[in-house]
């Protein structure tokens, strides 16, 4: 099969360009912390509740509080209705999100407690796990929980033979003429620029992989600015 080169993005973006972003905190006033993060047509909402005493008691950790993430897509977030409730994909995304956030959140000051993070996707156009992580990190900061630093997340991918940032659903789909697409969600810490999460499902060379990380770092810097701006603007009492 001929190997096509992806030269023009469906929405006219540069290969390194993130979709237009918006971010807000305090969107759920009754919660301890809340935030939304949008990139293009993908929207994520995160709500934080806690720290509160964890039940059942045998699950408590006397040395630290526990972070518990629940990710879900709303039934009409995509064209085909999604069955409500957990599934293998949502459980995987909840777990990896928990790992990524655990690398920056410090709950040692809250032994025997749990902090619940609920992430909902009302509208999905690819990149929902990274949008969810961006929203969740903001919601945790908005809740005033101790964080060593922020995290920002982006998907970097390969379409046929071209590396691109922030794939939309069209780009994430398998129907390209050449080698299909690969999407690599990357989560970076804001200060030390460490990788808090990286998932790779597909084929990529070592040189391309290095470029993916560099592209991810640049994109995460842009995302971090949007997150910080929202946190600065959205005090808890707004
Ligand atoms: O959303 P993310 O890229 O993190 O995860 P994915 O499993 O690679 O899904 C990519 C996209 O496929 C989602 O963002 C949705 O737009 C779409 N999707 C869908 O249409 N139906 C599903 N059951 C799951 C995902």
C-alpha cells in the first residue's frame, strides 16, 4: 500500500498547534474544587470532593490520604450513544489519571482520608483523557490541596508518517491511507518537566519518539499558561 504523507490537517492547524483552549475554575460552587478544560470540541469537567474520612475503614491509610479518580463519558458525548456506567476503557483512564495526579498531589497531611475526583466528558472529539487530566489538576489546585507542582497533558500522535499535536477524532481514526494513526498521551509536571504519564499504542521510531516528547513539552507549556490563568482568575468565592 502506498505510504501517504499527511501534509494538511483537516481543520487547517499547524502540526504543532493545539486546538483553541478554554479553561475555568469554580464551575460547581458546592464542590471543594472544580474546573473545566476544553480543546476544540473536546470538553472535560472535573469536580473534587474531600478530603473526608475514607470508608470502609480497612481501606484507610494512616500515613496519607488517598486520591480516587472516576472518569466517565456522558452518553451523548459522541455521535453513537455511549452506554452509561463504567467499562474497561473508563476504568483504565481513571487509573492512569490517578497515577499521573498522584505524582504531584501530596495528601500526607490528611491521613485516613479520601479525595474524590470526578471527571466527566460532556463532549468528546478525541483527547478526552488528557483534557480530563488538565481539568482535574486545576480542580485539585482550586480545592486548595497541597501540590508539589501542576501537571499539563497533551496527546501527540503520528498520522501516516507525520507527527502532530492534539489529534481530533478525524485524525485519531484508523481510515488514513498509509500506516494509520498513533496517539501518545503525555502528562508533564510543570516545574521539573518530568513525565507523569505516557501511553503508547502503535508504532514509532526512537527518533520520532524523541521529537514527540519535544512537541509535547512545547504544547504543555501553552496548556500550563491557560490553566494558571484560569486559576488566577477564578477565586473560590466567585
Ligand atoms: O479520548 P481519548 O483520546 O483519551 O481516548 P481514546 O480511547 O483514544 O478515544 C478517542 C476518541 O474516540 C474519544 O475522545 C471519543 O471522541 C471517541 N470514542 C467514541 O466515539 N466512543 C467510545 N466508546 C470511546 C471513544
